[in-house]
């Protein structure tokens, strides 16, 4: 808390609620403590933070969202699927109102 107050004083920050400001600083990792080992040393150079590591589930969700579908282990290896997903452009979806409008237009055309 002392280091936080010194940084605030040095930068001239003002807050209405100091407790909320301190909690927000912790959430934003202002002291850059995340990813350090128990003794406070920086992680080795090959260490990846949680944000950098993407789980298979998150990659598959991204693939589904981008219209590529889930990973098919019989069709391709996961690293190839992951590369394809990360390179694919994000396709903007439709809202329910837009889908309902398209359905009503289609029903009107077919009738």
C-alpha cells in the first residue's frame, strides 16, 4: 500500500475512494507482480503468461465464431487448425432482429 501511495503522490493522482482505487490498481497489476515466481524473481524467458496461452477450447470457440467449425482431429492436426483459425477474418454475426427480418422476407417471397 505504501508503494501505491508513493506512486499516487509522485504522479499527482486524486481519487474519491482510495480503497476502490487501490483494488483497481491490484486488478490492473500496476506493480507487475503476476507471472513472477514465489521468491519474486521474474519468470524465465520462455514463460508464457495466462493471456498468451490459448486453450484448445478457446481456439475452437474462435473457430466456430469465425465460421470454420470445431476442430476435427481426423482431418488435421491441432497446430494447423489453430493457425487457420488465427489467420481467418472475424465474420460479424446477425442480431436476432436481423435474422427475424430476413426470415419474414424469405417467407414473404416463398408465399
